[in-house]
C-alpha cells in the first residue's frame, strides 16, 4: 500500500459475449466448450409459450446433451418462487451447467438456483445487507449461459440477482462476482415476440442503467480499498462510460421505433445491444437513486398491473418502477456534475437540446410520454400518504445509494418522491 487514501483503481469484468441474429443456434457449441453434458434450462411460462426454450432444448439434445427444463420462473421473482426453482433443481439434478432463457426474471432465477445448489445456506444468508446477511459464496458455481429474450435488464452481463421478499414487502437482491454469467448469448431474433408494454418498461430499465452509471459517484471519490474489498459496483469509470454512452445513443435512435413496430429487426437489434452494453456499464459502475427507489415502489404496490403483462398479483415492472422517479432524481444529482448530465441530455435528445438542471430530466419525461407509460407515482396508485414508507424502503438500499454522486438521505429521497407524485 502506497499510503494514499483516495481510490486510484477501478475494476472491470464481463461475461464472454456472443451477439447477433441466430446466435442462439450456437449454445450447444458453448456448452461443449464448457464440458457440459447434463444441462438445466430455466425459463418462465410466457417465454416457454413462444417455443424458444423447447427449440433450444431439442437442439441441445440432438447435440448429445441431457436436458431438463424448468418453466416456473416467476415474472418479477420472489423469495418463494426462487426457492421453488431451487428445490426443483435439487430434485432433478445434479447438472453440469445452467442455461437461462428469458428476461431478467428467468436469468435472475437461474443465478439463485446456481448459487443455492452449489453452496450451503439459505437464500436469506446471501441477500444484500441489511435485508439479509450478505454472505459470499465459498464454492464454485456451475457455468451459466444467459440467453435474454427481452431487451432491458442486462442481467446477462451482471453479478446481480433481484427479487421480492414477500414477508417484508421489499425488493432486494444478491450481488457477487460469482453470479455473473459465464457466457451471454444475445440473439435479437428471440426478442421479436416482446409486446409493446414490455418493450417500454424493459427499455426504460436499459435507459436508467446507462444514465445512472454515467452519473454515478466516480471511482476516484471512494476511500482506497484493499484488493479483497473490491466490489463489482466501483463507481463511474472510463470503461463503463464508453458502454453507457453507446447504449444511450442506440436508445435515442431505436427505442421509439421498437415500441411502435416490434417487427423492425434493426430496432430490435439496437435494443438488444443497448441492453447488453448498459449491463456491462452498470454491472461495473453501479446504479443509484432511481434504482434504490424502484425497490419500494415495486414492493409496496397495491392494485396496479400494466397492460401487456400476464394476469396475476399487482405489479409495477422493474423498469417502470425505476423510471417513475428518474426525472426528479436527475434534477437532484445535476449539481454533482452538470457536464455529465448535459452530455446525456444531448445524447438522448440531440445536440440542440437545452442544457441545465432540468435538461436530462425533461428528455426522460418526453420519452416516457411518447411510450405512453405511467410517468408519475400517482399513475400506479401512490399518494402523499405513501411517501414515508417509500423513503423507508429506499433507505434500505444502501448499496445503491452509496453509488449516488452526492450524499442522499431521507430528506433528499423525500423530495424526489414528492416531486414524482
């Protein structure tokens, strides 16, 4: 150690990436390279209905793999749904590798299955503090091949598994480098069945991943860490910046088109690439206030469920929950680095857009209006009486709030939630 107190090191990691139309045909090759012969496919019922998982399973079987398919991943996973998947995998296993086919819900479920079928302990042992014990895995996980069928979460790139803890009515997660997929196989052809409402919500998640990572606390602003203390969220850094800027540019070019015309192959490809690049950005730099706020927004919902999602319990999709307070959050963080916020506003809205404290926030609001999604907390059932509970829920997400570019406490969160009603 050289005696310096400020951080001077950032880290970067990503899965091996295979991207492009038809890439999913090559999953069998990837598994052979990993030495896998007995494979678990994790997906959900909606994705299973598209036929994609069955076609992948048939192709793998034809190439000599023994395949078991779990179709019970829950849209917006819960602790209960993940534990059901884990028990199923334990009964059907052991496996040599896992293939996750679906959106972030399926990929995150596969991460939990991978962790809990290879390591001792229960789910609560690994959940992020203070909700769980924040324990790190001590044994190697199986190779995980992530095959996204939605364009949003970037879970194919990240170390993060997100879920709702039903008893606490809180959304939280597990974050550890061991959860990062081994290979991401991103085939835009698999996203063509994504309905407009899902395209909008998932795409807003991509947008906030990129915007939050680019405006995150810089890695040099943290106290210096020892090697064993380094975590995936290390703050804004030059490598993550490149991915985030490219992702925002792709969204500016193609998001509205993909929402209006789901059959536009070029727009779908742009969205798939943006999701993966933003995942590579935030999976290293980190996200902050909008994502911290999204957890209680999703966890405390009473009676809202958007069009385009299967019937079921009340639901605010993750990307929608993130976007609802994003404009107010970026107005809050503007003073931390005006140039970065102005840069994002120009990337999203063009070089002639107005700069200043509301520039980026206004570009996000305009996009939400064009996508015809809820733009205020009141649109999904919240009012002034819910603010304190929302603040309390957000304060539990200290891992995320620590990445904010300025200090954020109860007063700052309260102002953001009130401005978003």
